[in-house]
C-alpha cells in the first residue's frame, strides 16, 4: 500500500521573494499616488484659482457699488489705475465727478489681486476679447484713467476688465485669464473665464 508523502509544516510557506502585496500595502500605495496627483493638479491650477478669486472679489465690489448708488441715490465711481493695478471706489455724494474732501466723501482703494501679488490688469498681445475682437486695453471704460460710474438708476457705461496672472503675462499665455463685463443699460456685472475651446464670439465662457 502506497503511503502519502508527509509535508513538512514549513515547506508550504512562501519565501519573502514569493509573497505578493498585502491589502494594507496596496491601499498605502494608492493613497500616495492619489495624493501626488492631487498636489500636481493643485500646483498647475493655482494661478487660475488666484485669478478667479481676484475676479470674484472685484465683481462683488462693483455690484456693491451699484447697489449703494441705487440705495443712496447718488453716483458711485470706480477709478482704475492700470499701472499700479489698483482701483478706487468713490461715494460721489453730490454726483459731480470729483472727490470733495469738504463733505468727506468716502474713497477706498483696493488691489486687483486679493491674494497678494500675482494677478494684474492685463492681457497678452493678440488675445481675443469676450466680443471676439483683439483686446486693445486691459480696462475698456472711458477716460484716462478709466472710470466706471454707476448712477442712481444702477446703469453705467459698458466696458470690460481683463485680469491675468503675472507669470502668464510674462510668457504671453492667456490660459488663466478672467474678465468682468458691465452692461450699460442694466449695469449688470458678469464674470468670464478664458476658454480656448469656445469659438463664438470669442474664446471665453460666461461664469455668471
């Protein structure tokens, strides 16, 4: 009668080089890969996030100025300094178009970038605007310096503000550009995002 071979208890164990990955090890590797990818995406889109933040902040201040003009029944003027990348919000109480210190009219200055240096008024040469034509000025409101005025009805002159990360401006890359438009009849403020996949009327996508 044949006898079955007796296996040594240690013979069924795998050598270290023959073992696979444990579930914990696999999960740890996946977590590291996911974290690395997330950091990469965040780094790539950081400029766009900062530009969006600046765009939202400026749009909010414009909307507030329009609301105050209607509520207080006097003009609110926004005066832009494209070289310093700042803008002033002026509560023009007597609607005469000038700052009157004798009646203590409120004037507040803000920077284009809400996250410190990094976002400016500007555009690369040859970039198409929201209307599909070449941009000719970072801020298209009339005057020198450009001035946007909301009247007591909430209306204003039409114009567009173009924003771009400083690093993108240096390398003539419009990919992270943002824009703010104001409609003359209604005074409505809208935000735009540069999108090369949008063909008509220009490479811009309406965000608001």
